[in-house]
């Protein structure tokens, strides 16, 4: 599959900050920006910044950022699933994982997550993909938001649902390890039936075990 990436952007004001939400951007562009110190959900900011630069330069990699001038205050990533995960087993070229979405506390509660996804899915090429996200409660900022796991899960479902992602059942052990964890997915309009069938095969691998 040819990995087409069409740039989109929008401007918004959150907490008095004028933000540009843009992408997909290249690794060199991302390297020229600063990374907010509050983006620590996955790694320390410097390490996560470098990881995003590497993702941006992958053929299928997509990084959408929310920035104030050259300061990145939020981002979302898309790439093929990790080779060690179940979701890579069928080696589907038209399956992408929304790997991370993170927003600085400086611009929380401003609808930035939804706007990042809006820009992400403004690219018609996304209709060629199955997009998945695996939501694990241990990645959620429960302390920073003051929400419990079920409140946070509801927020995540609303944000992901804004671009047509829906909850999907699976017997994946890691997702099934806690009832708040979930798999959500969006199947693009041009995804062939054989890819959907292969995806369903990955969702359920223990259906005959009782």
C-alpha cells in the first residue's frame, strides 16, 4: 500500500494560548520544535520527543501536534502495531494503531484531543485503513484529572467516538485483564473485506476455549 500523507491544520485558542494543530509532520519539522515538560505520560519529555521524531519518519507513521509557536503541547501518533502485539500477527499493511494521545496540563479541558483527531482524520487516506486504539487504564492520568477509571474511560470513548471509533469486543488477555481496558476501532470505507476478516481473526483467538 502506498502511504499517502496529506497535511491538514486548524487554529484554535485554549486557555489564552493560540494553538496550531497540524500534521502529519515530518521528523525534521518535529525536531525543530520544543517539547513541553508536562508531556510525561509515556517517557520523560526528551525521550518521547525523540521517539515521535522516529515515528514521523516511518513510511506509515503519522504525528499530529498541537503547538504554540514552536512549543508542542499535545500530540497523537499513528503507526503499525508493535511486532510483539497480537495486532501485528496478520501483518496487515492497512492497519494502523493510534499509539498515543497526550495533552499538556496547560491546555487540558480545551477540546484539544478532539481537534487533534479531527485533523488526523481530515486526510481522506484514512479511509484506506483500519485504525485501532488499545486503551489501558494504567496509561491514564487519573491523578492529574481527578477522574476514576470509569469516568476516564467515558471521556476516552467520547473523544475517540468523535471520529467514528467504536468499542469492539476482543479476547486479548491484556485488554481483558481489567474491565476498564478496551479496544476501539474505525474501519475505513475503502478497507477490503479480507482485511476486515483478518482483523476479526486477531480480535478473537480463543473463541473455542471453554
